[in-house]
C-alpha cells in the first residue's frame, strides 16, 4: 500500500491521482489499465485496476467509518455536504475539462449543465435531509413515528455517459442519510471520481465516509457488489450488468436500485406544434445520443409525417459536429471505439434488412476518430432489432401511426419503460395518452426538465424502484416506525 499523494496523471493541465481512495488515503493496485481519450485518441491516464482485495479494503473502510458518520447530526452532515458542493463549484472548470477529455461529452454542457448539477445534487439532498419527516400518525391514541435509519455501506456503480453527475446523484443522498459509500466509476471514464475524492477530503468529510474503488466491472465491481458488508447497491448502467449484480446481491439479499437502459418514444400528434416537435426530436442527439432517457423512437401521426420529417432534417442538418471542447460543437465523438462499432453494427443490420437512412447512416470519416453521423432511419418494423434494442448512439427511428390506440401500442411495445415524450396541442389527449404509457417519466411538449424532488426511474427492463427526493432516502435507509402507547 502506498500513501504518496503524487499525482499520477495530468489531464487538461489538471493533476489527477488515479489510485483508489480508501479510508482517506490513496492506495495503488499492483496492476493498472490505460484509458484513451475519445477526443484526442491519445492515452490519458493509467488507472489502478482494483482487485477483490481492494474491494474488501474499501468496504472495511466504509464499515469502520459508518458508526461515526451515522451518529453525526443532520445539521453537521448537511453542512459538510454543502462544503462538498462548494468544492465542486470551485473546481468546476477542472472537472469540466477532465470529463470532456475522459468521455468526449461537450465541454459547454459540462460547464453549464452537468457540473453545476453535480454540485446541486449535494445541495439538494443536504437540504432535503433537513426537512425529511412525516407528521406522526395517530392510531387510537398511539403515535406512529417514522424515522430513516442509515443502512450501512452503499456500493454505487456508475456508467460512463454522465460520470460525475450520476456519481453525485447516488452518493449525495446515501451520505446525507448517514451511510458510507464505496463508489466504483466506469472504467471508460474514471477520472472525475478521483477528483471528487479530493474534493470531499478538502471539504472535511471524515476518512472512509466516501471511498473510490477503480477498476473493471467484472473484477472490482463484481467483488464490491458481492460483498456481505455492503447494505445497499445503487447501480446505473445496462440491463445485462444489472442481471449480474442482482445475482451477486442475492445471497446476502442486498437491496438494489437499478436505473437501466431505455428505448423511449417521442409521440408526435397531428395537433402538435411541429416546430417544437422537430426541436424536441433533434435534442435526442445530445451527448451523441448516449443518454439513457433519449427518446430515440419517433412515432409520428401519418398525416404530418412528411412535414415533420422536413422540419426535422432541416434542423438536424444545422447540427455542428466536431471537437467537444469547441463552444460551437453540437455533437461530439462517442465514448469508445467499441461503442462506435456497436452503434454501426445496429445501423448496418437495420439497413441490410430494409431500413432507409433519411440522414446519416455511418461514421463520419471526415472528422476522424469516433464521430458518428446523426442518423434517422425509416422503413423499420416494430419487431426489428433497431426498434427494440437500445443503441446508445445518435440513431433515431421513425414510424408512423394513424390512431391514438396504435400510437400507444407502438410506444409501449418494447421491453423498456424509462421515459416518453409527447408533442400535442391537446391537453386532454396528453392526459389520456400519458395514463396509458409505461414510463417512469413522461414529458409533455418538453424534454429533460428535471426536479430533484420528483421520482426518477424506469419500469420493466428500465429499472427497479425510484430515486429522487424522499425516494432516495427510502432506498438508502432502514425506515423505522416507532409506535408509542398513550
Ligand atoms: P455497463 O452496465 O456496461 O457498466 C456500468 C457500470 O457497471 C460500470 O461501472 C461497470 O464497470 C460496472 N460493471 C460491469 N460489470 C459489472 C459486474 N459484473 N459487477 C459490478 N459492476 C459491473 O453500462 P455502460 O455501458 O457503462 O452504460 C450504458 C448503460 O447505462 C446504458 O444502458 C444506459 O441506458 C444506462 N444508463 C441508465 C441511466 C438511468 O438513469 N436509467 C443513466 C445513464 C445510463
């Protein structure tokens, strides 16, 4: 074990220590793996490749720190979490620059949206903690008092598409509730988790309260979620990984919260404002389509399909592709060569089986690197792979419908149920259709408006449970009801 604090990587001029952060110390593994920037194609950093022994140490540190942290007052915890939020804001430029080189998402989005939201996650859950509670219930003169007891160490496993936003979305409520945390970031985008460790230490979070375990999912991740000392598993990622985690959690009956993939529909009715509908559709290319919530299936009422497509392609044609560090870029590279291949595989197979590319249809070789052209495919059937499977890239499909019933059947006709977007000028229709959709979030004439007090999650293969507001505390805690006689 080494306790040296020398940074091991300089990324965008920012020193990043890429060892684990365990019990308030930097800890190296014997082996490392190298990440490569999707922006430059150059190696970025050598990251400690966590082993099951490292996972054991991280959970041991979280267990050691748990009683002390759980015993702190709500006010103390809230103050420390606000200090973490301050630290994120102070280092916003560093975090934004490092994350852009790490996962290829737009620098301007990181600066204006993602990193402020990461800080807000801490502020929001700190404040929510202070107001958490119910009025006591009366049962024939007996009082029922409900309390949220922290459960213990939480294993938090996050994906690469919004690394710090999702890490803080899970860590902030767990910590606010009085739990300790072991965070395992994705191996394709591990760097801002390392910076978060520095920020929490500088904010005064006691050693062992937040630990960062680096490494591969089937190694460090598997060891972590299999550990009997872990009392909650919060996972955001893909359906196949969720199945592994559910099996690993089963022997200890460790509760899991899964936020998984999606294949969300965007329904455009003939009564919609078609300019708004086209804007909403083009928004689905954000982050090069690598967004779980993206409404990638455009379902358009037959009578307006031609006009909608005209307005959509006109807008999509204005998207500027290029280096995500440039202010003017709208669509940057995808995260990894394997992701590019995966996306292209889906599109090739769709084109081979009768789909037609209205726009896009392949990588952007002119830009080099990992750019995929924003793509819209028509001539697809409901049963086809491209309609049923999550592509996680800038690829949309367009199908038409003639009745509301048909629209709902198409919208609900995949195994997912994460979100849905409706474009309609008829509020009564919006109410009717929304009631029939299987989705954790429905946006009517808008997209991506989020309130952290509201529940967030997916139905069917898109996940289990809900996070956000009190739902996050319910998951993180052993909720207790104390009944006292008069
Ligand atoms: P992934 O499932 O491949 O990996 C996610 C994380 O799980 C990584 O940290 C990985 O190291 C870890 N992991 C892999 N195998 C593991 C194992 N056996 N045990 C423990 N951990 C393991 O997902 P990804 O490719 O990184 O992310 C893309 C997926 O995430 C998409 O399906 C996307 O829709 C989903 N996602 C969902 C939401 C949501 O809120 N619903 C948000 C963002 C992304």
